[in-house]
C-alpha cells in the first residue's frame, strides 16, 4: 500500500517533467542568456636560470661584503681580554696582536688599491685571513 502511495505522489511531478522536456519552447524564459568566452594571451615566461653545481667564479667588480675593520677590532678585544685573564701567555699575546695589526694594514692597503672597496677576490682573501686569525685566537684561549 505504501508503494502505491509513493507512485501516486511522484506521478504528477514526473508527468510535468516529461511535458517540459517535450516542449522546451513553451516553458522557456523570456530572456536569453549570452555566454562570452574570452581568451587572453599569456606572455611567454622569461627563460629560467638553472643552477648547476660547478666552479664558482669571483667577480672582479668591487663589493662590500663584510666589515673587516670591526671584526678585526673585536678580535683585538678578545686577545686583550684573554691576556688580562691569564688565558694567553705574553708570547701568544704578542704574536696574535702582531697578526691582527698586519691584517689591519693589509686590509687598508687592499681597500686603497681597489678604490675604497674590496674586489670579490680580495674580499674572499681577507675573509680567509680574518677567519684563520679568529680560529687561532679561539684555539689559543681554549687550550
């Protein structure tokens, strides 16, 4: 009995749907909808630069990468502090101070030769020298 009630309930809506499908013009809206399709040209992407492992070349142009004067000043402060606290012998202190003074003059000479800024190669060289002094100070203090 329940199945018969469902069929009777759905039958009018099914008939309406079939009638609308058979005669689409009769039930069409008064307005028509216009659909535009736009195609925009996408500009070509610039070529990608692919980084591959290999040899790094230094540029000859002047660059300012690090403040060597300040770093050398901090190293001199560390040497003086370690000497005051007795962590360095007088010979070690004199040797490290001389090394630091030589690097200060080398940095000044390189800077004046390059017109006020260090070139990439000279900057790399100074970086190695300052790092080696910092390592020597650290090793002398921590013995």
